[in-house]
C-alpha cells in the first residue's frame, strides 16, 4: 500500500479554492481533517487558504496536531483555544474578511460561527 500523500492533497485543495469562489475553506469533519492533515484528534477545525493551512484545536491536542502534521509532511500552523469561544476567536482572526466556504454536509448553516469576519458582504456565511 502506498503511503498517504497529505502534502499533495493540500496542494490540490489550495489550488481549487479560487475556482470554487472562496478565499478560504473551513473543514469541520474529522474525516476530512484527517484526510488533509493526518490529525486524528476529536476536536479541531482546519482553515485552508491558497498559501497556508491553520489547524485550530483545544489544549488536549496541540502537541499531537503539530507532530501528526509534521509526520504527514503538511506545512501549517496549530492554534490552541482553551474553550470553544477562544477557538472561534482564533477562527475569526485567521479567516479575516474573506469569502469563506464550509462543508455544508458537516456543519449546518445555522451553526456557523457568527462573526463579522466570517460573513459574506451581505452578512451571511456561504456553504461550500
């Protein structure tokens, strides 16, 4: 069995963002996060941009996320939020005022983080 090529997956995802109409993509599904980064923890979000990846998780998984991403060959940063609110604040800062897509099958429109930084110009998040 061939080893997984996470770096190639990240390059593919980053390359296709523009064509999808988004500046960044928010991954919330554990399966998709693991597929892209190698991270196996139970709590985390990944924000993918054309030129960077940020994994946001809680304090239980900071070292694990960093190690697993390094082993998988995935360049990126890991941000730790001790609470869900702090994780959401990290997400808002990292997303900035961009066109943010998210996994419509894994996060409901109603549960998307409500922040001016995570909205379209009309004020509504957009599902990918």
